[in-house]
């Protein structure tokens, strides 16, 4: 697998070299992302707007408890062990 990304900022002229991660790199990255998501979800100050016009175009409406327009997640879901609800795979 080879990953490549580009800087979108106009002041950055050169893009970084492609990255060819090993299996251990991917496991570490997955754990880092999982921890970041858990930290975000632990933050108690997040609130949705509960406005249909705004919620309809929101990418996060499937996981927002305040969404006025709920939808199905666009990513794989897993059943959280010990919970009765289905949660997003990012958890």
C-alpha cells in the first residue's frame, strides 16, 4: 500500500514523499485515530443546531444526537460490546 497526500496551502510548493506503511504502522495509526475520536466524544460541550436546513447538508448528521434530519452512517458500523446500540466504526 502506498499513501500520498498533497498540501493545499498555496505557500507550500513541494508535497511530502509518498508513505508506504507497514502493518505495524497501520495498527499504530488506527489506535491513534481511535484515541482522538474517543477524546472528541468525551468532550461534553458539543451540541448540534437541530435545524433542518442546516442538518440536511451536514456530514455528521448520522451520529449527531441533536440532528433534525437523521440518516444512516456512510461508513461501516460495528456493534459495541456490552451496548444495545450500533456505533460508528471510528469508536
